[in-house]
């Protein structure tokens, strides 16, 4: 009756629920899905943008605003999904929308974040599936359709076949391929799960199936038949078994003629993993426009001389006060013009970008992109940053300051951001593309007790041209490959993986020593001491998803597959499609899993 009599005082949109991440505790330093249930209580369809942003406890915005457009039919409920990059601390978030001529909003407090990847049980909506102690359930219809939004997941438990459209099926299978773990149990009738052809690797009848870097366990039990404690122990035991397969100590020594191009930054012991904030800060130092400050200081000193003793002498020499005011106005105008020109042109007016990219080659000729970039802009303004491909998610990863702009995720994903004159803007990007894809085949492969003895890979015409280094990861050793016509060949040079992972130029003490005559301790000028190619070990560490000291020191691939690692200059097709940039510099690490089952001799 109130809705009918006083419709102008009734909220057209109501918020019913919010889900943080996959289990109510999002993962720090990852993109997490935040899912919000909204209802249109109005008899008129609702079509508008929902704005979601982080803010301080005083209500001031932090980081960039996330935006999504949606249509909600009358009296219909709908789930909205945002993909923010979350830091370590919990904070306030604000959801706002425009209804009619009014702006509406609602605030939320995010829960405490976790530092461990998540294990969840996928269930059908409103199901009464058996709950596993310590493991949360997640509705399958809320599973993100983008691979970049699933980075916080470690393990999924299934006892039914999900009813998904193609985008969710593809994201799920690619997540397994890049390192996910799946536990399959019999359905409620006690029958093994039978999946459609699009889930083909899940139909294997063997108890353990390796799919890319991921693993699939098939159990001959129903979830309801196992006591809760035994079920949890079974899952944890299999996960520990998987960990032991991928993280064995390497006792073999590397060959004496081994080398790696970045030895000058070697560290004595293993360095902790580099986080996204450190990578973006380093790229920002490389790309931001550099003012010629000594010239500006010199002109400022000259101006002080002219404005002080100079004007005083003019008043003594000239008897006409019009002469003094003329000289004063003319000299002030000249110096204003000089400072304006210097401020605009002393930074070389070059718009440039520095980027680091990990390009994981997936099945079906797609590449999973993880990118860290910094845009250095001489002429400021509002810019739209976009890439070729689809399934884009963007973040600026700023946990303390506001970024004027909007980030839109999805197939038409992009970031619209304000960049002031002579400044830079960093961003983090997850996406997929079909550009720069290439393939290899094994021509010859022979191993001995120490590792690889013979390795030759055939390459196609799409193989990258501007190569910096090529390595093949097998076990816990990196084998250097040389390109010879249409082949990649191993010529006897190898190195222990752990010695390469110990290299981290961003944690070296030399960067924080006093510089020049200043008594302050500050970072050295990165443009003189560090180039983009020196960050290759960091890319390797992130590509292998090593998150702890133990993983870094003991990582080892299983013997049934190897990984081709190609360090190359970033091709134009992987740089942002917009804006136009005059200088592009970056390093891309292509990662291609190579099955070796039945190949070793």
C-alpha cells in the first residue's frame, strides 16, 4: 500500500546480500570477485551503472572506481559482480547508483583478508549438499566467467556436473590448466560424473589426471558416504601429495659452464617474492618524465638576482618610474614564459610505457596475460587504456590515494583515467588474447641421471622474433636453448632453478645507499642502475606462482612435462591499443607447457 500511495519515497533498488571472494574471506594481493544481490522493486525496468569503490573511514575515496552497467527487469533480483584488487587490510566500500534524479548509495565493510589461496565446494543454487567442515560452499551460478577473476582459488570440490555457459566452462578448464586442483566425487546416485566434451579431461577414469599445471582427482565415493573428518583429511592428504610432487629438493649440481645473463644482481640467499606494489613502483620510476631540475634551479637563482639587485639598480639608474615598471613587467613576463616552456619541454615531451608481462599459452590458441605497466605522460589529460583480446580486468593497486577514473571489466574492459601533465600512472591488467600465439613440437628428447642430455624443439613461423633468452624448465633445472633456424636446441648449458630465483634486484641493498653529497638515504636512480631486462628473474618467480621461501627453494616440476620459457621484447600487439605512445619498452615471458609423457629415453 505504501509503494502504491507514495512511490516517490520508496527505493527502487534494494541490496539483499554481498559475497566477498569465494568463501567470505578474500585473498590479499589478488583480484577477488565481489558479488552483490540487488532487486528492482519498481514496476519500471532499471537500466543504469553501478559504481563500486573503496574509501577511508572518513568517506574519502581510495584507488580507482569500478563500474558495471546492468539491466534489471521489474521486481527481479540480479547478482552484480565486481573484480577489485584487494590489499592486506579490510576497509569500507561504497556502492552507488542513479535512480531517476537521485543518487543512492550503500556502504559495506570488507572482512579480514586471507593470505592463503582458497578451497571451496561448488554447489547448485539453493542446494542442500553436504557441508565439509572448514570448507565453504560456493554457488556455481556465481562462478566468474573470466580467468583473471579466479586467481584466488586453489582447490574446487565437485559432486555434480555444473550447468554453465561457454564462458564459465572455458574459465574453469583454463583455471585447472594453469594450476588449479579439482576433487571429483560420485553424484548423489553413486555414479561417476560424466561431463560434456567441453570438459573432456574430467572424464578420465584414472584416479589422478594431470592437465597442464593442474591436477584432477577422481574419488570412488559419494560425499555423503564419507564422515566429515575423513573427507577433509582425504582432501588435505591429496593436496599435500600434490605439493610433494611439485616441491622436491634438487640434489643434482648444475653444469660448470652454466650462466644466466643477470648474475650481476645475484643474492646470497633466497629473496622473498616481489609483490605487485613493488613491481609497479619500479616501473613508475622508469617511466615517469624526468625534469631537468638543475636547469630550473639555475633559472630560479637568476630570477632572484634580477628581481632583487637588478630591480634595485634600475630604480637608482632610471629617473622615470615608467621605465622601472616597464622593465619589471617585461622581465616577469619573460621569466614566466621561460618557466612555462621548461616545465613542458624539459621532460622531452615523450609519452612512454614500461611493461612486464607474463603470457601463459593456453589450449585452444589463447594466451593468459598478467601485466604490470606504467604510463609516463608529458601532456596530461583523460586517457582510455585498452588492449586487444577479451576478458580484461584492470586495477591501479593504490591502497592509500585516490585515482580519478573508472575501471570496467569484461569483454569490453578498459580503464579511463586522468593523468596530469609530466606524470605517470601505473596499472595492473589481467586478460586473454589470441595475438602472438605460437606452438612447438618435440623433435628429440633424451634424459640421463643428471637431467636432460638431448633436447630439440621445432618452432613455427609465429615464434617471437626479438628474443632475449630461451630456457626449458625440467625438474628443478633451467636448460638454456639456442634458436637455430626453425629449431630450439640444448647445447649443454644449464643452471639450478633456485640460483635464478635468488636473484631479485628490487631487494638489493645497493639501491638504498647515500647518493652524491646528500646525507639522506634514498633509492638510486633506476634509469642509470636498472633496466627492464634485469627484472626477468621476478617474472620467472611470478610465472611459477611461488609465494613462500619453501616453495622457492624446493620447487620442482613433475617428470611428465616441461615448461618452455621465452624472454622477449614485448610486441606491439600486447601493448595497450590506446592511447598512442611514442616509446614502448617492456619484457614478456612466454610460458608454454610441453607434455613429455613417453618422450624420455
